[in-house]
């Protein structure tokens, strides 16, 4: 396997505050010279499935956070012609490729997220503006990208420094967080309230892991609430 990504999912609905005793599944997706393969692990069976394969050999899967939308997982894959989105159906275990929305030639990065209403969304940057897109059906029933919001990143980062890296975490209720790494540090902004804060001690190029809650074995629940935190 040359490049891979993975996701851990609860097999049953819960509050996601103490999932360690609940059944879970792991989806492992990787690209190799022959194409792309996906494997599904279930904790109840304690076994990996036979691989599901697709002839997407021209793309390499990126180590970026995927998105869990309804009954599918989405990962970003890259190739000579630019990024694409790989969809893995949790029911059929089939993989398909989705073209991204219009993107800037100078910034080909795309961040996928759960959008308002529980659908698929993504975030791109063009010049100093953040473009939020929704994957939805048009009047004819054909799926495509619709531009939902355009935000000048200077609104989120008052100093107006150029964004060196960025990412997003979206929630089904329409909320979400955008995080921007800049020459002046690292910022986190709420998409609903448009309030922002600077993450002290985090460099603008640091790798980050967003999380909602953190489980400590010594306590039943270490933290609650819906405000994501950012860890470097």
C-alpha cells in the first residue's frame, strides 16, 4: 500500500462520550499500483473483510480527515489532473469518484466536511476568500456542487495574514469550525457565530487533530459539550 487513510465508526448510535465498550467498525482505504482497495473491520467479528477494489490507480489517497455523511465515507484523493473525492458506501462497499467544485489554479486543496442537513460539503480557498460548497441535487435530480457561502478570511483573521494551511469540521446541524494556519499563528472560527479565537502555542503549519470530547479511563466522562477543541 502506497498511500492510505482510515476511519473509526460506532456500529450503533450513542452519545460518543464513552464508546469504548460499544461495537465499532474500521474502514481502511489505500491506493496501490493496481488501483484502490478498501477493507472493513468489525469488532464483533474481530475480522477484516475481503477487499473491495476499484481501478483508480491514477490517484493517491491523502492523509486528510475524511467525512462521514449518512451511509458513506468520503476521502480526498489527488492525481495529475487535481484532487477528487472518493466515496465509500458503507452498505454496498462500493467506491466511486466525485469531481470537486470549481477551484483556484493557485490553490488546489479541498477540505470535505458534513454540511447543513447532514449532506456532503467542502471548503476551498480562492485568493483571500473561503468558498463553502454543498453536494446536492438540482431541479432535474442530478447531483452537483452548489456554492452556499463566500467568506473573506480577513473576517476570521483580523490581521489579514495569508492562510498557509486550513481545514474544517462540519456538523449535521449546520454548525462547524474552520481552522486557519497563518504567518501570524493559528486561528479557529465558528461558522455559525463567526466568532474566532487564536490557538496559543500552535504554529501556523502544525498538524492538528480536532475533537469534541476526550475519554479518560479514570473518569466516566472527562468532558461534555459541543464546542470542538484543537490539539496540536
